[in-house]
């Protein structure tokens, strides 16, 4: 594949799971502060709203005098319901921003253009409505798929264990071993089924920003494009999950030690709300959001790399980009016709690249 910058080197060899994670981490490390600044605004705003909601709940329900179990329940219902709504809104906002960053990142990946906060939010502003709608649809769809598949898998696992116990009741050890193996198999199958379904919607923001398609056209395009990325998407998810909880432990362990020294019942699990100080609840919010800011860009980078890799493998994206760079964009066709070609990088009123000087070595004299 052609290259114009050292950091835009892309291999024609399909990226494996390890290559994907390695390249995503490398890009993230090279542009760490840019990605942090891009991801920070929606998460910081969500954090402030969440902290304000928690403080409001403590004021409305007078936590210092929460002695009745009924008022304690209402307090936690108030906080948890607000947290769910805030989390949903924050997730949609974060996915929207990461979608806006996709075009800037793909141009950086292919042409070596700098990643900037300004360019990302400029792209975001140009497609804000569509990106918000797409992010909302993806969030709700993933939530529905995840909960449905989880409960189906859990039901199957329970039935399997019941059948094994009934069939192997003569041996406790054998019952335990067979049940454990079968539960692991059901868990693996459940996870694979979720990623098989979720992978079909993984490229919607990239298609919208790179190919300049609408929300529902982008969903259809993503479903068609995503055909062999289940293992790599699962590997990326496992990596980001492990990395997130590792980052959380780095913050939570010192916080837990300090809270324990201050006499805070950190393992109270909300049974006595008046014993949990406000500063500890607020610190918990900041720790979680800080890890979210640090790890969310890795997910966006990985999805962009997968998107480019899928197009290289299935559509000759490298050849198309080379042609677009030398010959210009694919000409527009009348509305009565259907263009079977996807644009290498839709214009969106931006030049694909600065025009190059005519090369004397070109036999056709093409730019």
C-alpha cells in the first residue's frame, strides 16, 4: 500500500488481534494528550452533572438524618435512576465525539495529517445531528442485545447445571467438573453471539464521517462491511475492559486505603447512607470518569483501524485511495443512477489532498 508519511504505513496483510491492539496502543501513545483532550469535554460535563445530582440527592433526602429504611431506599433510587440517565447521555455524547474524531484519525492514518482537537470538533459540528442519532441507536441496540443475550445465556447455563446435577448425582466431583466446563462453554458461546451481532454495527460512525453517508445507510453499509471482525472486536473489547479495570485499581486502591484510614465503611454497600461521606462518593465519580477518559480513545482507534483494514482486504481500499490521490474524487453520478463505488474519503467540502505537481515520469501525464 502507498504511504506518504511514516505514521501512515498500512500493511496489506490483514491485522490480527495482537497486531490490532499493538497498533492501537502505539497510535494512542504517540498522540496521548490529543486523544485525552478530545475525549475529556463530554465526560467532564457528565461528571459534573453526576456529582451535582449526588449532592442534590443528599440535600433533598437529608442523608445525615436517613434513619428510616424507606427514606434510604428513596435516596438510592433517586441517585441510581439519575446515574443511569446521566450515564446513557454521557455514553451517547462520548460516542458522538469519538465518531467526529474518526474522519480526522483516518486522514491521519492514511495521509499523515495531524490529529487536532479543533479538526475533530469541526467534523463533529458538521454532522452533529446524525452522529447523535447514530450513537443513541447504537447504545440502545447494544444494551438490548447485551441484556437479551446475557439472560438467554444465563438461563441456558442454569438448565445445563440442573441437567448435569440430575444426571451425575452419584459423583459430586464429576458434577462440579462437568458443570464448570459446560458453563464456560455456554459463557463463551454467549459472548461470541453478542460480538457476532454487535460487530455488524461497529463501523457506523466511520462510514458516516469517511464516506459521508446518512445514519441508516451507514448502518446498512456497516452490516455489509463487517464480515470477519468478530474475533478482533472481542479481543479489543477484552483488552480495553482489562485496561479499564487496571486503571481503576490504580486509583481505587489508594482511595480505598485513605477512606479506610478515615473510618469510611467502604464495604457498606449502601445499607447506611449517612455513614458514607460526600467526598468519598464524589471521589468515586472522578476515578471512574478519569479511567473512561483514558481508555475510550483506544476503542475509537481500534475501530478505525478495523474499518480501514476491512476496506483494504475486501474492497482494494489502498488502490482506491491511490487513484483518488492521483486522479481526484470519484465523479458524482445523477440521482437516477446508483454508484456501486464507495468514495475513498468523501469530500465534505474539503480537498482530499493538496494537488501534486505533474510528474515528468508519468506516461499519461496524470496528476
